[in-house]
């Protein structure tokens, strides 16, 4: 078995990822050729690397890598990132979104931006794609459930939107409201959460350059199950703050209610910064499982304060993070 060394030094089996049959057969024939010396081992490694980032059926999105905002961790396989999802509008099992989100219509799509802004506007997808240069940013995303992934997202800082709509002095928070259409989303009939799925940020958090308005991943537009056509990615916060399939953005005076906080206020606070020192009432947040490293040799990783994004620490200076969890 090929053994690959991960960035934290843990040895892991390279072939632990789920492999589609066609790719598996191609690889097997390739490995057979490699064994008889028909192809070099460098070419074999390159081929296997390409497989981990297999392009799907989505349109390509050209974006320049932003190395200053990119993690060097081994990237999660495309297959894992698109088949192990939380998107309750399509069901509560990790495999439900990949199975059910095919019914989501992502064009035409508009995002209404309103509230305490001088220039309210409704942007369609083409306008969003053109609003600022697209960047690729490899972010860690840590779910509150104790697992994490490393994904090359495509988008630009949400601050570009803020600049464009010119918030008034009353805009203290930003509310993200997502699509809730029971004709397209079978899970919206269930009462696990209050719909539409709503999230929020303080305006200075939304203005932090790490806050990414996201239109793609792995060099392509977003798969439906990952929040097509537009979502937020906030790498220093638990995954549920990163709302998928956004249709409305409201600049507001008062701290908005959020879906997870409404459903279990003692478990999910407004801030929800990744914090290994503040346990969830029902489990520890001290460590995490990196998806794709679940072979029996894999150890859990230590969860880092702010998920390792210490740039954001000044946003919370002087705050009691046990109280404002
Ligand atoms: N609209 C909506 N957005 C959502 C969710 C959801 O259920 N509905 N789940 C959240 C949770 S819990 C996580 S961990 C991330 C997962 O994003 P990913 O599937 O792209 O990894 O999306 C978040 N955004
Ligand atoms: Mo999550």
C-alpha cells in the first residue's frame, strides 16, 4: 500500500478515499503499466493526484490562488467534499444533500441586498461573478460536530459587497437569508430548524478579509450540495455559520436571530468561533477528525483556536469567549 505523509506527520493510507469505478479501473490499468515500467512512478503519482481533484460536470471558474489566505494542509478529496455534507434543506443525513440537491435550480438566481445601506441592490449571478476578481483560497472548515475538511474555495472577500452597497451608520450586523422552497428542497418540510436557514455576523466580522463570498470550489462553480450558486465561507467559525444558497443579505441595527441559535440557544451561540477551550454542552471541542484521514492509523487532530486563523483575534479583544460562544 502506498503510504503518504500528511502535514502533521501522521502516516495515512493514501487509498482510503472512496473511488468511483471508472477511475478505479483506469488507475488499475495504469498501475499495471507502471509495474512493467511503461510509465514512470512520477507520472503515476501525478495521475493519482489529479484523481483526488477530479473535475466534475460543473463549469470552470478561473481564479488566482491567494497564497496569503491559503492553508498548506492536504486538500480534501473532491469526492469526500461533495458527498459528506450538512445541508438540512435536503435532509439530515450526510449523504442526503448529494442525493437530493439535484432538484435545486440555481439559474436564474438573484441576491437582494437591503436594509441599512445607501445603495440597496439586487444582483444576479453574472453581476456577482463580475463584482470583484475571483480568488482561490484553500480554507479549513471545521464543523461543530467535530470533523473538518480542507477545500479550495473560489470567491472574493465579502468586504467587496460592503463597499458596493455603502452601509449607513446604523448597520451593526449582517443577516444572511437562504432559499427555503419546499418544491425544490424536500427537507424544508421538516421541523428540525426554522426556515429559511438564517445566519448573521457583526459588521466588523463580515468586513474581515477572510470572510469569503463563495461562488465555486476546486476551480468550478459550486455543486448544489455545497451551497450553489452562492454561499459564505467563514473559516474561523463553526461550519454552520457559513450559510449556503443565499438569496438575501440584510444590513441591520440589531443582532439577528439565527436558525441554530433559535433551535438550541444553549448549544449554538451567535458568535460560534472555533474554540477548543469551550466545549459544546454535549461533547468536547478539543479535537477533530479530518475527513479522508479516517483510516485506522489516523489520529484525531487538536482543534486550534479560531481554527488556526489568529488574524481574527482582534475582533474579539476584551470579550469573554465563554459567555459569547
Ligand atoms: N442553508 C444551509 N447552509 C448551511 C447548512 C444548512 O443546513 N443549510 N449547514 C451548515 C453546516 S452545519 C456546515 S458544517 C456547512 C457544510 O458545508 P459543506 O457541505 O460545503 O462542507 O454548511 C453550513 N451551511
Ligand atoms: Mo456543521
